C-alpha cells in the first residue's frame, strides 16, 4: 500500500513540474484535476489526468 502512495505522490510531483507542457496537449483541464494556491504557491493535483495516463500505460503493457 505504501508503495502505491509513493508512486502516486511522485506522479503528482512530475505532473506539477510538467504542467505547462501538459496544458498544451489538453491534460490538466479534465474534471477531477485540481489547482489551488497554498502558502503563496500554486499547487496542481491532476487526479483525472493520472488516471487517464495510468489506463493508457496499462493498456500498452497488456499488449507487450
């Protein structure tokens, strides 16, 4: 269980760093992707985008 939590947190950090690039291709604006300001910093939590990319990776892995 802790391994999945670590993977989820790392994915959120990766999405936060790639937010500008992902916005150009449409990810990050899905229902379920949250953006909020906390402590003077903009935070981005892409729950729906993570789920979509996870399903795509799982589908690719099933064919390999």
